[in-house]
């Protein structure tokens, strides 16, 4: 388990199957909006944002908390404007889909289903 994930679990006292799983949704939103790693950090082996989000989705048991986390990751997709917004807002979602396609196909289907349903609601 990467260092960042251990820190999240230790400091926020998160245990799966508890109400504290809802904190994962806030952490995911923070990762999407505030954490924009440099190329050097990415090349240096830093924990990827999408990898952290994938791990959170894999360990969460509460369906409502999972839905809120996915909404926090993909919310910016609905209102993305290429001339105003940074690509870093949608990059974790793109890489989440790409990364889970090979490693965890069930999670990939879940994320794509959620994105499809959400796009029907907003458009």
C-alpha cells in the first residue's frame, strides 16, 4: 500500500464499512482539484491520483459513499471547457478508466456506467 494511502487511513482513522468512508469522497475531490503533480513528480514514481482513487473505490463497501466519490471525480467532465479549464481536472478520471480497463474490468464497467448515467442526468 503506498505511503499516501497509509497516511490517509492513519490520520483520518478510516476503516472500511464505517461512516468514515464518506471522507474518501472529499479526499478524491481534493486530489482532483488541488493536487496537480509536476512531470518530475510523475516520472519520479509518485503515487498517481487515479491509482489512489482506484484503491479507494476498491476498498469501499458503502454504495452511497462510492457514488459520491465517483461524482466528485467526474463532476468536472460535465462542465469542462477546454479554453478555460485545466486538463488536470479530468485527467484522474481518464486515467482511472484507462487503468482499470486492464487491471479491474468490473470497476471499469462500474465507472463507465456511472459516467453514462450521470451524463444523461446533466445533459
